[in-house]
């Protein structure tokens, strides 16, 4: 990667390995995960929670 120092690259690779390991563990345990995709959070994997209708308290601003 252009502009990254060697230490930065090592840190980035370590983070990628950690995330891959965590996602693989969730997959093997049959759990879902929440990831960021196309500017929004999405569930991946089996048995994600059901979407709920927003309640008034969900949409009110304080």
C-alpha cells in the first residue's frame, strides 16, 4: 500500500486477521454478525434478529 509505513502495515494485517478469526468463530458457532456494508449495518450469518417496527420512542429526539 502506498504511503503506509511498515509498522502501519503490520498493524492493519493484525486487525484483519483478528476480524477474520472472530467472524469464522461466529460462523462455526452458528451465530450471526453485524458488519458495515454500503454505508449501513447489516446482519450476516444464520438467525439474525427480526426487524422491528420503529416505536415512537425510537423516532423521538430529545
